[in-house]
C-alpha cells in the first residue's frame, strides 16, 4: 500500500502543475481584462 | 558565382582580422587550458582514468570555450552598424553566415588541435599516432558547434544579458554534438584506435541539419 | 463562451476518468507492483509535451514565413504548455524511480532526453523575456524555436544510442502492455492531449489580449 501513496503523490503533483499553470494564466488574463476595460474608458473619454 | 566570391571575401576578412589581433585564439586557448587544469584537480589523473574521463572533460572545455568565444562573432557587427553594410554588400545574406561559421570552425579547430597536445602531455595519452583521425572527429564536432554558435551569436546579440544567454541557448542544443564527439574521441584513445562511424554519423547528421536550417531561416535574424 | 465551458468540463471528466482507470481498472504489473501505475501519467505526459513542442515548431515556421503575430502567439503558448508537461514527466519520474529501483534519478534514455528538452525550451522562454521589441522578439525566438525542435530527434537519438552503449537496468516502461493496460494508456493519452489543447488555447487568448492592450495603448498615446 505504501507504493500506492507514491502513485497518489505523482498524480497530485502532476495535476497541481496543470492546475497551477491554468490558474496563473487565468489570473493574468483577469488583470489584463481590467486594464483593457480601463483603457477603453479612457479612450472614450478622450474622444469626447 | 557572386555567392561564393562574397563568402570567400568575407571569410578572408574574418581570418585577417583575427590574425592581426590574435584575441580570439589566445584567450580561447588559455581558457581551455585553465578548464583542463581545474578539471584535473577533481579526479586523480592517472593513465587509466584519464582515458575514461578525459575525452568528456576535453569536449566540455571546448564547448564552454566556444560559448564564450563565439559571442563576438555577431556582436562586433553592432558597433558602427557594420552589419547593415555587410547586408548591402552581399547578394545572399547566407554568405555572411557561411563566412563567419567557416572562420569560427577554423579557429575552434586550431585551438582544439593545439590543446589536444597539451592534454596528451598532462594525461599521458599518446595522440600522435591517431592525430589525423582525431582531427576528423574534431572537425565534425567543431563544424556543428560553429554553425549553431554563429547563428546563436546573431540571436543573443539582439537580446539583453547576452553573455550568459548564449551559453544557455547553445549548450543544451549541443548535447547531440557533445555525446558523439566525446564517445568517438574515447574510442580513439582506446588501444584499438577505432574510428566510430556510428557516432560520426550523428555528427554529420547534426551538421547537415543545422547548416540547412541556417541557410533557410538565417536571413530573418539579420533584419532590422 | 458556452462551447469553451463545455470543453473544459469534458477535459475535467476525461482527466478524472483516466485517473480512476489508472488506479482501479488497470491490472497490477507483475515486476514493479502498484508503483508502475505512475506510468499512465508519466509516459503520455512525455508524448504530449512533444506534441506541444511540434505545435510550437509549426507556429515558429509559419511566423517566419507569414509574419502574422498569431503564429508567434501559438509558438510561445504551446512552448509554455510543453514545458509544463515536461515538468510533470521530470517530477513523476523520480517518484516512480525511488520505490521501483531505489534511486531518485537514473540516467535512463527517455528521462535524460526529457531533461535536455526541458532545458532547451526553458532557454527559449528565457530568450523571449530578454527582447523588448515585440517584432524582433517574435522573429528571433521563432528562429530559435526552429533550431530547438530540429534538435529534438538528434537529442533523443544520441542519448538513446549512448544508453545502448552503456546500458543500465532501469527501464521506465512495461515491456509488453496487456490489452486492458493499453486501453487505460490510450485513455490517459487522450485526456492529456485534450488538456494540452485547452491550456494552449487559454494561454493563446492571453497573448492575443496582450496585443490588444498594446494596440489600445498606442492609440491612446497618439491622441
């Protein structure tokens, strides 16, 4: 059964890498969306 | 053909520049010597072990030296923007690459063959009887190092932290040169002095692949 | 929007199913026992990372030929995803090796090649951070991307031949896969490939958004 722990650990670590990657990208995408929204506001303001 | 005369002219320029200053050959040779001496402190250089570890250490020293020595290849063309002048002067931009990589192959080969003699003295290995075969292995290896190193010099000269970036780019890429070269050299050091065409085959494949890739895509590196 | 949510759900279900299969459906291997089950994550991750690097290579070549930024976005996105999958291979390898052979690392051909591959593509990503100008960065890294991928078969070939000359007892695959094992393996491979596509697209959209930001910033400056 000890060896099953290794298998669990491997899958946990593997999934952590994939999830961590996706999460990092998602966070950067969210902050970028905010910046984009702000910029669009400023452009609308300067157009007036 | 204009291409070959361009390449020959540029090659002559590169070699003459080095002959005048001797910078590259001198510093590269001293660097390899220092690395060999330092390596020899990390294990007992008796005759038996030197034949085992020696070739690998020798080629490591060559690779480290090359990753420093090839840096100026394209970097020096940034001062006074001589690169633009070169691009205007030649018909095919590949002539610039070919000339530089031929010059660099010659420089690498000269330093290597020289230091091989020093290595032979330090580690008590008889290299004179196998010198021609060793020269072949060193030539194929140097050509691969030079082709990739010259191209990557053009790459790193456009980036920040280029002094440490060039080795980072070059060394993993050159694993398929390090392994066959070290193994073929080791096989030559052995009593049978066998020339291992399986390893040389990989070196030749590497040289052909990367020379072709440089020919196809090199011009994109030289744009403004 | 709904389509991408459905696809994400599908990928999650596939990943869960393949994990379940690896733990409970696959028969226990005779020589290595339970720990061999790591194979169902370890081996397909390696193959998927290669697939991601192939996509990156295509992106690099197409960028050099067409100069359309979207190919550069594809090249960097798939390179990053490839490095992620490569990392999984390099982390699960030692977790498998320690119980199975008593060593954390064995210079086995596949693992060593994966390590060199990881270094190569990390170098690619580092190169990108060292060039500010977007167009230069795209062209220069595309060139290195081409070189890097052309190196892949040579790295695998030379390391494999080197291991053949100096063999050692550590082997990271089961020699012959029984039919159930093979099905579990394919399920795992399918789920990881779908995950790869999902992650590449997610990263690609981030890159596209950054370009949008850059364009808007330029517009604002122009006023």
